[in-house]
C-alpha cells in the first residue's frame, strides 16, 4: 500500500467523541507531523474547518477517486 501523502482525502476509522467526530467522517491530510502521524483537517461543505487534529495512520483510510491496482 502506498504511503499517505499531503492533500490525500481520508475517512476516519473510529469515533472520537471528545472531538465530536464519528467513524466515516472525511478529512484532508494537511501536514506530516512524524512517521505515520498526520494533521488532518475536517471541513464542512462550505469549506469551513470544524476540526483539525493529529491522527495516526491506523486511524484513517485513504480514499481513492480513480481506479487503483490492488497490491
């Protein structure tokens, strides 16, 4: 599987009630903070950010909008 990269669109894999986020919410990787740790920005349909937080790679799934070959 390819490494996540900045501006990848991702889906949250777990509920984070302390941040009012639920599994499946979609965000964007905006910064690499450390190996396997990324800052993810969650925005509404009008582009307003409602949450920004650091997530480990195992807490999100990179979404693909194009055909991709399975590894």
